[in-house]
């Protein structure tokens, strides 16, 4: 991979003011891409994200804060993004989680998880793909989950949305397969399927486990990993981000329609 491989490319990363999204935005910017940041309107998180991107050399910053649970706002976000320049890389990363047994899952949580984790990606892809196919280079990277490949209890909407995201991505990969060429880099669509990755989204589950060990957080994490993730190690957001950069390499023009696990062997079992 060449340094500055993504010079001249423009990327939108949804949910990029923290966690995995911020790490992806940072790694793309480090490779020379101009990244449009997006996240809920949390001024402190937005300021930190902007400072991180400035540190890796991005001078001009565009920050969007549309609520992706609302289809009209998703459309508006894409209008603003595409209105200020072509989009080469789209990373659908924003996501929420709610854990409860299926029979006790509130209908509203189902709707919210499906809207943010799946339907928003449908709309961003629908609006971004034509421009990518016209210019012959495009990368759609959807941050799914191991739960796009296997199920777990208490996660009905999350599992349904992430399985849906994997299917949606495969359709996009097929429809864009013939766009561009080896030299232009082609248009690809892939999912990354992380296992346990240390961000705030898994904190409630860590705390729940820690409570079984007298509040010992490390013991809680060890117990979560022992159950499902054979490596016994969490991933860092930066490690997920390096996989995104790899997919954006023009040399990855034939790597499309994949759901790539970064899960320490979880889905190999
Ligand atoms: P996080 O909670 O730190 O980040 C979620 C991001 O989504 C935030 O930037 C937030 O602003 C954004 N977001 C949430 N609701 C939104 C809304 N209504 N409108 C717009 N943006 C909204 O979590 P994370 O761990 O960084 O998660 C990123 C992605 O990775 C998610 O799709 C998640 O499902 C996936 N994932 C995480 C793990 C893990 O272990 N952390 C594992 C597998 C998959």
C-alpha cells in the first residue's frame, strides 16, 4: 500500500465523531482522503473528532449531524455531501444496539435499530452509487458485525439489521461489478464484520458481565471473550479502520461482495 494512496479521494463516514467511525475517518485522512465527518450533534465529540483530523493533516473540515433514524435527514445529508463534491468512498458505520429477549423487545427499538443500522445504508448507497459508477472508482464499506453472520440471544433487531446489511451489500456489489476498470480501481461494496471491539457501544454489556465479578471490568471483558471470541483479545477501532483502508486500495478492485470477519475466530466456530 502506498502512503497517500487516497490523495484526491473524498469520503463520507457516518457516525465518525467517536469509536470505530472516528478511527476510520482518521486512517482515511492519514492516507490523504478528504473526509466528511458525521455524527449526532454532540459538540464535545464533534470538536474532538475535528481536532483529530486536523492532527493527521486535514485542513478543510465538513461536519454533518443529521439524524439517520429519519429518512428525510439521510437524504438531506447526502444532498449536502454530494452538493459539495463527488464522493469516492462511503462508509456506513453509524449504528445502535439494544439488548432484550425478543418477546420483550420494544417495537420502537426494533424500528430505530432497523432505520439507523440498515435503512439509512440503503439510502446512502442508492444516492452515492450512480456517481461512483460514472467515475469508475468507488468504495462502499458497510460496518456490519459478526451478528451479520451468526446470531446471539437478546439481539433480534440488531441481528436482523446486520444480516440485512450483508445482503444489501452483496446486491450492490453485483450491480456495480462491471463499473470502471483495473486502472480506475472499479466500484466495490463490502462489509466488515467486527467481533468485540472496545467502544462505548459494548460498555453496557461489559458492565453487565462485570457485575457478575463484583464489578471487575477486566474480568467482565475476559468472560465475554471466553464465551465467543477464541483469540481472547478485543479489537481496537484502529484495527478495524486498517481493514477499511485496505479495501479502498485500487488494487482491491476485485475484492467485492465480501463480508470480512475481524472477530478473533468467532464465526469460524
Ligand atoms: P459508537 O456508539 O461509539 O458509535 C456509533 C456512532 O453512530 C456514533 O458516532 C453516533 O453518533 C452514531 N449514531 C448513533 N445513532 C445515530 C443516529 N440516530 N443518527 C446518526 N448517527 C447516529 O459505537 P461503535 O462501536 O463505534 O460502532 C460503530 C459501528 O460498528 C456500528 O454500526 C456497530 O454496530 C458496529 N460494530 C461494533 C462492534 C463493537 O464491538 N464495538 C462490533 C460489531 C459491530
